[in-house]
């Protein structure tokens, strides 16, 4: 079983530039979520894609956009980069279905499987 | 406004003893809670979850307790091992949130040999 992979692992951009981050979801997962983790903070939800459609969005401006492809891989695009966009960007995939499982067993759907993240530095 | 709080940024515990990590939430709509563990240079990995219909869930050395009236949950690790040293995140979600999990800021656990 292939896990969630993200690229690039590290990148440096300057203010005003645009960046594209990529994510391949775990085999069998059709839902991809993107999170931003700033230094010393927990991951913050950016948006989620399910079957190539945006399916929920957090409190992020429109310059954060995404795509999901037929093979369920995904991209996160950030335009007009700002210094505060420097963070670890985490992609997470989850098993079929969009609801949160109420079954607390570890194998239940609903849990997120994270990649290692893409660390973006904006200078 | 932080909906999920982990008020202890760090915790040190002796190997073999119990580690207790705490998490408080403010949104009474939350009904599903998870704990994730994160090592440096790795993504968070799922540890254990609990839904609001239960007050305890156990998986090996890890037990999560939920006190809905206090809006508080805790993760107990017993016995603690040096390999448990990591940052632990509490996360919460609610019906209608889809899989938009709200994460706490994390607690760094150090298990000393």
C-alpha cells in the first residue's frame, strides 16, 4: 500500500510569487485535505477535495486554490505569496466517503493519513 | 479564538511511568475526537480516536478519556517508552464539518530513559 506522498519537500519563494504543491493520495482514498501548519501551531484546515470538487474550505483567502485529478492526486496553489505563508503544508487523504466515522476503531473511515509535508519559506 | 486547546506545550515523563496529555475544546458541536503523533520531518500519524457516544477508548498502551460535560479529553500512555517522544495533537470534528478537523497546538512529550 502506497502512502501519501508530497512534493517538493522544501522550497523557497519570494513575496508575490506563486507556488504549486503536489500530493498523491494513499491507494484507495478519494478524499484529499490540505492543512497549513505554522511554526509552533497545530495544522489548520485549508480545504478538502472529494471526487474532484471542493468539499469544504477553512478560513483562507481565495489566493489559496486547489485541484483534484481523476486519479485523486491533488495540487495546492498559492498566489501572491506573503511572508506569513511560510509554513509546513500537509496533505492528508482519507478512505471513501465524506462523513466522519462514528466508529472509534483505528481502522474506521474518517481518520486522516498525512504526507510528510512541503515546507515553504517565503522571503 | 482557539476551539481546541492544549495548554501544556511540553511534558517530560520517566520511562515506564504514565504520560497524561490533556485537551480542552469550546465548541459543543464537536462529537468526534482524535489524537495524532508527529515526529520531526514526518507527517502526523493517527493514534486513537473517540466519538461522543463513548467516554473511553483503549488501544494497547493508549487510552483516551472523554468528559463531555467538561469539554475535556485526555490521552493516557502507560507505560511510556522513549519512542513515544513526539508532539501530540488533539483534533476534533463535528457532523457537518466533513473531515475538517480542528487541531490543537500540540504538546511535546519527552520520555526520559
